[in-house]
C-alpha cells in the first residue's frame, strides 16, 4: 500500500510503500503516483520553492519539505493531495492519504 502524508499547510509531504496492485512494470496505481510525484516536485521547483527532498527507491519512500515555501507550490501540493484522494477513492486497498 502507498501511504501519503501531507503537512496541513501543504509545505511538504511524504510517500512510502508499494501499491501492490499488480506486478512491477504493470502497476498502474504505482505509475500514477510516481508520475504525479515527479510532476509536483519539478513543478514546485519551477515555481521557485526551495525544498529538501530525499528519495529511497529501494525502500519506496519520498520526503519533500519546503524550506522556502511559495504560494504557487503550496497550491500545487494541495492539488496533488486532492488527486491522491481521488486515487484512494478508486483504489482504497492500495492508497491511503492523510493530512497532519
């Protein structure tokens, strides 16, 4: 299961786990989350946010924390949260999303 946790103010997020929807290379849930994550991290950077990012592909974990927030990047993270919530609705056994 992919677990996503967002800061309440959308200044950061963490993702961990594997979806387990299908075999590696065939997992559409994992592919969707991976694509969205790359888009959000690169988009936030393009908007001018400065962040600490750590990724561990072996442990399937990404942690993103803005050290210099910007309003556009926070909105982007908010949209990412909403998209993952929709994915959770479609695939509840494979994705869990929360705000802290």
